[in-house]
C-alpha cells in the first residue's frame, strides 16, 4: 500500500507540479516598438509574417530576410492608457507561444478620450520557428487571447 507522501508526490507530478518536464524552449526576440493607432478594430490578435508589412505594422521595422515578424494587438479601446508588451516567447513542438502583458489605465485615471488600438511588433530568427505551425498569444494569467499560424517558408 502506498504512503500518503507517495500519493501526494504522484498527484503533483500528474498535475504538472514538481517534477513535471516541459519541452518549451525560450526564443530570444527583438522589440521593434509599438503604436497606439494600429487601425485594427477587433479584439486581441496575433499575426506572423516574413515581412513586417505583412503584419500591418510595417512602419515599425525594415525587412530582414533572416527574421520572422510577430505583431500582437491588444484590440480596439475607447480611451488612451492601454498597452501590450511581449515579455517572453517560447517554442514547444510545433507551437510558438507569445506571452504578453496587457495593461489598462487605473480606475479613475485621466485618459485621452480617443479610440486607440495598441499593438507591438517583435521579431525572432526564422530558423527558431522552422517547422512550427501555430502561434498562440497568452496574457499574464496564461489565458489564451489569440491564435494564428506560422508561415511555412524556408529560413
């Protein structure tokens, strides 16, 4: 018969706790900047392209054939004070996960009363995403906010 400690350890490992193994690998990225006026009017979104102009944020970077460009959009907002910032990019199997911090103005804060659409452009080495099919945008609580596909071209 198994001891209580053995059962607790087994439960922790089965639930992804202590001892769980992850094959996720961090990918270095370059931040090309952000805009408050991306002209995208929907909710959170992620776009991947081999040319920054293909993301809708081409004004933030010049094309480099060795880079893969990832645009993240916070979505349309009614006021200023919103932002999105990429904090980490990981690859696990055929999925690239982009972790971002979504920020909003504090309650009662004075903000400009204008429609905004915050977005940010980052890039990674194309070879780091070779063979990847999906890209997922997650927020600081690890909730999925958007999903897209990775272009299938040779690095």
